[in-house]
C-alpha cells in the first residue's frame, strides 16, 4: 500500500521517528528495510521543504518588521 503525502510537518516527523525506531530494532527484512528507507527519505524531503518555507516566511516577516521599526525611529527623531 503506497503511503500518501503527509498532512503536516508534525505528522511527517512522527512517522519518520517510527521508521527510524523500527529500523534500529533490526527486525525488518531486507525488503522492508529498503521500503522504510525510501519512505524515510520522502518524509525527510517533505520536512526539509516545510522548514525552508517557514524560514522564508520568517525572513519576510522580519524584513517587514525591521523596515517598520526603522521607519518608526525616523519619524520620532
């Protein structure tokens, strides 16, 4: 059964943690290990993308806040 795209960063991270735990337990067959590794790579890519989006949003918000803050200083002085 193919896995779907995670709905949230948190759900992806939770699934990734479960995959890592099952792989570390060493009880997966070779085929299961390969499938788990592939799914883990997909989840990692999803998480990295989500983090990159958030970082970009924070940069935009910070730039706007700093711009407004600088403008407020200029009008007071």
